[in-house]
C-alpha cells in the first residue's frame, strides 16, 4: 500500500491527485494557469470539491488555454458568469 498524507480520503480521484500531482514541480504555463484558476475557485471549498469539478472547468475554460481566454468576447464572460451564478457588480 502506498503511503499518503493524512488528508487524502478514500476518493480515487484524490489519491491519483496526491500520487501524481501533489508536490510535483510544474513549469508548464498552461498547467500553472490551470492551478491558479482552480485555486481561485477553491476559495471556501475543499480541494476534493474542485477536483470533482475539474473536467467541467477544463471544458468551460478551453482546457485553461490562457491565449484563448485572453481574447474571449464579452459574450463568453457573460456566459461563464451565468453558469457560475456570479454578478458583474
């Protein structure tokens, strides 16, 4: 049995994250940007909640392609705000 940190639950997704991503240095801009956005959405939520929604975030944000996101039209922002129930105020 693999030794894991105390915070890892029985969730296979959490275990895979711990074993394959946690503590592994990242140098790829897209992956760094992905974690930046995921951490932002994580505020107030558990990390496992974000991991469970990660694929949905990837779809919503064009696989975290920051070059695409940088040129999103206003309508795309409006769409994302609607999906995530966020006000523009």
